[in-house]
């Protein structure tokens, strides 16, 4: 059989098991390299590049968990599948937290093994393709994930590259939909923590109890239903980065608990008695004016200063002159491929409307508009006819209107939410999707601004 080009390392100390796995993988058309123990496996990993590593967890000397961690350090884009005869949830979760793609339980069947190997190799290919795409889309001096060559975005690119190498906590500021999480991921990928976890958490989507459980984890028996120990998001991100989105929505009591984590560099699981040391960089994001919230007593001053060591402002799309065509074509390529359509062109009339519109929902709204257009378009190019009605009626209606007074951020948010709800005929699920938040967060804002009426 013709080889596919994928090189797979099998680490297994049992001769029969090693030969059987090598036979299965070889029949798939892959090149197979075998190691009879963990020490030999590490030696190979230090000298040869592999697309996939399949390792037994139970090895004498250097065991499978050490192999998983070494792969993450030595070959960042190499996937790992662990094989275990002790197929408990704990061993599977532990291996996957350390970076394994998935696990195979002994005794195994051939077809599921083939399927898992193909999926792991596909994931690796997609990661490499995405990295290559990001490199092509980024301007010289640009950063991964963030597309844009406007002066405003060039300043953001420069700022991110300057601060990524430091270990300081960062506060990202900007309207909803401006790409704050993408900026956080870019900072992580350009930092010395890139080989470890990037964990994202939305502070506006959980109750306080669930927030504590997700961030800090819990011990077995900490509460009804806690049948096993669970590591929290912060503990899982040790030596990596934690991104706290919508930090302005975090309750004051939780701010106190998180402040202690930042100051003491340790976390206490719910129901725990011993603190656990953690080395984590925090990146927080908000569309709110936190300084105003501090003055009103809605946000702790000491917590604000701990997060706001360095701040970056993500500009709204309306201030990114020239970036709309670049972003629109980027989303067009992605959405067309997903929909299995061959649409590569945006007609001049449609592009004119995209460039005229002021994008109160920013980049997220543009992505939604392009996705909608691809779904509705029956031809091979995006026409103005598949754009939303409110964009085609720009001659008589726009969202942002010039005036003598500059509205506050809260006033802009209130006006925007009211406007989107009107455009959606009061459909809150649709409005939440356009705004780019979950339905619970939208309900909270509706209640906050007194928009419960028709």
C-alpha cells in the first residue's frame, strides 16, 4: 500500500501488543516506528519528527504520562493517543489534561483504533494548515489570529508583540465583538507559555457557585453530586494562561477569591483544606468602563489594579479603515468551505454596503452577516440581495448617528441592545446571536436596562 506520508511512533513494552498495533497502523498506509520502552521512545522523540505517537500508559521506567508531557515539550503539533488496560475515567482525563488527543482501552477493536488514528492525524493537519493561514494573513509584524492591516490594528499588533514576552497580567478593553479573546490567544501563543494550556472562561455566563466550581475545582464530597475530585480551570492552566472574559460581570465576592489566587499564586478547591500552587498568567477582558465601576463600588479597586498591569484597547470595526474587505473575504472562504459551496467573490454593490455600514456588533457581526449571505446565496458570488434588509436600507437608516454629545459606553450598549431587539422583532435568541453573547447574558442585560417590556 502506498504510504500517506504520516510517521507514527508506537511505544509498547509487550511484544505481541506492539506488533499487533504496528500491523494495524501499517495496513492504513502509515510509516511505523516502534520503541519497546519509554527510554527508547524519548530518544526517538529527541531525534525524529512524528505526526502521531501511540504509547501505552503502563510502561516500566519512563511511563506513558511522561511520554505525553515530553511530546508537548519536544513536538508541539504532534498528537498523542494513550493505550491503557486500566480504562478508568481518571486515567483518561489525566492523560488528556496533559495533552493527549484521546485514549484506547485494552482490549481494543481494529476499526475504532483506525478511526481514532485518522481523526488525530486530521486534527494535526488542520492545526498546521491554520498556522500557515494565520502566517499568510498576518501583515509583517502582525500576530496570529488577528486579521487587519489598518493603522489602528497595526498599533494593536505592535502592542501585543511588545507585551507577549512579559509575564504581566493584561486587561483587554473594547466593545463586544472586537476580538478580545483572539487577542488573548495571540498573546499566549507568542509567549513563553505557548506549550501549555490556554483556558478561556466567560464570567457573565455562570452563577457564583458554578463559577467557583469551574475556576477552582472541588474535592470529592464537597457537595451533593461531587462523587470525585475535579481540578479547576486555573489548576489545569498551570504554567499557561487563563482568559477571563466579561470580567466586569464577576461578583464582588468572587473578585476577592480570585484576587487571593493572583496574589498568593495558589488555589483552594471547593471543599479542600490544602492550597495548590499555580503559575498562571491572567488576561482579562471587558467592554465596561471598569474605572467608573470602581468609583461606583461595583468593582474592587485592588482587583482592578492587579489585572490592569498592562492594557490594550481593541478598536471597533468602524475605526479600522480598509479592514472590512480583508475580513469579509476571510470569513467568506471559511463559511463557503463549511457550507460546501464555491463562492469566492463579493460583488461590488455588496462590498459597498459592507463598507458603508458602521458595524455596531463589530467583527462578530460581520462574520454572522457573511455566514448568512453564504447560506442564502445560490450563485457563485455574494450579491447585495442576500445581505440583511437593514444594510440594504442604509440610505434611510444607520445605527450610529453623529451628535454633539458623546454617549457613555453603557448608553451605547443600551441603545445597541434595544436596536438589535427591534430589528429581530423581539426574538431574544436571534438577538443574542447577533450581539455575540449567550441568551442568559442578554436576559441579564435586558433586566439591567429595564427592557423587559414589548
